[in-house]
C-alpha cells in the first residue's frame, strides 16, 4: 500500500478537514476525475475539500512532508485537462469548492475580496447587489470558480472593455508548495515594491501554489444595453466594423464576438429553442453589445447609426437589434451555445489561438486554405473574441467520417494551425492555458528562453515538483 492511501495518511487528512472535507467513495469521486467534455480522465487517491485557508495550508504541508502530489481544482470547467489528475491514483485532488466566502466589499475602494471557491456568477451577483459590476463573463460562469479563473487567467467576452482576470486583480492569497501562507491581499492600485509576485501565480494553472483568495476590482454598474446580431461578408469587414464602432462608441463597446456560419449551423442543429435571427444565410456574423452606466443612454440609436454607416460601406449585409433583454439573451445563446453544440458533432479539436487583431482575416484565410488542402472536408468552426485577436479555431471531422480516423490526424492538424499562428507572431493559447494538452506544443512553438525562465521559476517555487505535475510542463520535461 502506498503512503497516500494508507489509513494513517487518510486519518491525518481527515483530522484537518473533517469527514465533510474528504471524498473517498468512487461514485462521488467520479465527477472530480473527468472533465466537462469527457476528454480527460484521471484517478486519485483522495479528493480533499478544505473549508478555509488554514486547512489548505495544513493539507499542503502534510502532502509536502509525505511527498504527495496535489492537483488543485475549482469548478472543473477548464478545457485543457489542467484540473484532472494523472492515471496513477497516487495524486490528491484539492478541491476549493467549499471556500465560498465573500470576505469583504469595499465600495469606496471599488474592490471585493473573495475566496477561491466562489462561483463566478455568485461573484457577479454580489457585486451587482452592492451596485457595482464585476465584469468577467464566460460561458461556464455558472460553474467556474474565482480560483480557476485566476489560475487560468480567464478571458471571456468582456475582455475588450475590462481586461482579463490578470487585469481585474489587485491582490491574492496563496498557499505555497511547502504550506506557508502568502497574504498578498492588498487592494492597492499602486505598489512598486519590487517584483509583482501575484502575476506569477495568475495563469500558473496550479503549478506554483494554491490560490485561496483574491482582491478583485469592481466597476460602475451598467444600466443600459443594446445588442445586435449582424451578418458580415468577411472577417475583414468584422475588423473594420469593430474599429468603426469603437471610434464612435469608445468604452461603451463591451462585447464584439465573431462566428462563422458553420458555428451557427452547429448551434441551430443541436441547441434546443434556437433560431436563425436573419432570413438568409451569410458567411460570418458578429454579436455586438454596447453598455452605459446611464439608464437612458441612447445606445440603440448609436448602434443604428454605426450599422447604417457600415451598410453604406458594404461592411454589413443584414442586422437585427434586440428590442428587449430576452431577445438579447437569445442572441447571446447562439454565441455561447457553440462549445456545447460542437460536442455533438464528434471530437472537436480545439485551438485557442491569438494573433494581432489586424491579422485575424489573413490568419483565417491562410489557415483554412492549408487545412482544406491537406484534410479536405474538415469542418472549421472558427469563432471568438476577435476584439482581443482571440479565435477558437476548432475543427470537426468531415461529414460522415470516422471519429477514430479523424482523431488520428490531431497532431498534423494542430501542427498546421500552430505553424500559421507562429507566422503571425501569435500564441497557441490565448485564454484556456496549457493544462495537460499543450505543454509539448508550448515547447515547440514558444521561445526556448521563455521556457527556460519558466522552468527556473517552477524549480524555485516548487522544488519538489508536487504542485500539479504534468501541467504547463510535460511530466518528462
Ligand atoms: P478548473 O477547471 O477547476 O481548473 C483550471 C486550472 O486551474 C487547473 O489547472 C487547476 O489545477 C487550476 N486551479 C483551479 N483552482 C485553483 C486554485 N484555487 N489555485 C490554484 N490553481 C487552481 N475560459 C476563458 O478564458 N474564456 C471563455 O470564454 C471560456 N468559456 C468557456 C465556456 C465553456 C462552456 C466552458 C466549459 C469553459 C470555458 N472556459 C473559458 C474555460 C474555463 O471555464 C475557464 O478556464 C475557467 O477559468 C476555469 O475555472 P474552474 O474553476 O472551472 O477551474
Ligand atoms: C468560448 O469562448 C470558450 O466559448 C470556449 O472559450 C471555447 O470551446 C471552446 O473552444
Ligand atoms: Zn473563449
């Protein structure tokens, strides 16, 4: 029997977290060991669910002494397998989902201090009840946690106005790999006292420590909104349109998502209750959202002015503006349904890339061409946060093709897409992270010096390599 499954180890863990903090029953463990898409499956000795920072620290200290590897987990909505343990059954999953306290709201400082297990939607709700806005917004917001958002530096649909999780964070509290607690919960907008350590942990995917709490920025609540669904002739038109709307509306532009007809077709086929808002089929669409803090801001008029100028310029083919909140929600449903819908079409090979915004059209044109030349008939589901230069360039098998035969091409497909990303000086992971799916690709497509510096940081903070092994860096790297 290994130490991690010995009665003594389990007794000591239980003495820290109590029986409510321990999951050992295989049936109850299952949901912690498989990801949302069923793409990654692992095994674990135990699932441990501490209730506060001191308990996290005591568990980490014990694992450090016993040389047991830890896999931090929040809502388990990550798309790269970062929160799933390996197959050995020797790792411990440390779930933060019991740490759900909102510790403080400071309206005058425009900050909220929350624990890592707070679900994003609950954080948004708490901010709203305080008359403020916490702007991070993504499809998984009903299940993902602040800890996971920080550990992946999550992006989503409001980054073009408010920034990603890194930009929304003023301070964090972290349990280090040896169990010490770093209290970096400073709500300061200015602090030039040396290296800004919080940024090492944000985006580190659980490989440097356990994030237990954070001080996050709040913004003025918005009280008016206008949402449009727009058909476009091309990605070039989308880039010109975004630039035009920004020029007119400035910071009122809070969302600009682009998606291909293929993406919409998958949603129309697989998401119940959806309908095409326009009467004719067009190659590209954008979902555009304006918001203002003033309750009667003339946003619909502004959007109409922008869109009629765009019609005249040939940038827009057709458009519909939502006339109430439920219509707006239905339009967002078309966008947010793409991930789920693509799952119904067999394996989806996900590539979460970014290039400079101006290069999106050329990237799409050249990559589509290269892929179709090598793998005729593959269905390219490209969509995403193009205001940030971030495309989800996901590939589904040709109609009628065999799943296994298609998956056999995964590396070759990835190679084409990442080579093209590199040609545009882009990134192979814009917002989802590396997890266990992309460490090898990162070594191939990232500057070796950056990998060397990252490894040096990992060795310094986690010399025994017990924090989420095999993530960000492949186990053998
Ligand atoms: P998990 O999946 O549990 O963990 C993710 C990583 O963080 C793992 O490496 C884990 O070890 C680590 N981790 C978790 N908690 C901690 C902690 N407290 N301390 C240290 N490490 C920790 N992502 C985007 O960026 N933008 C999107 O628009 C977006 N849309 C999505 C839509 C859908 C339908 C789905 C399923 C996912 C989407 N995601 C998106 C991906 C995912 O939701 C985010 O990465 C989210 O931030 C993960 O949060 P989580 O709590 O589920 O983390
Ligand atoms: C989104 O923007 C998410 O919808 C998920 O980042 C993307 O499933 C995907 O590839
Ligand atoms: Zn996304």
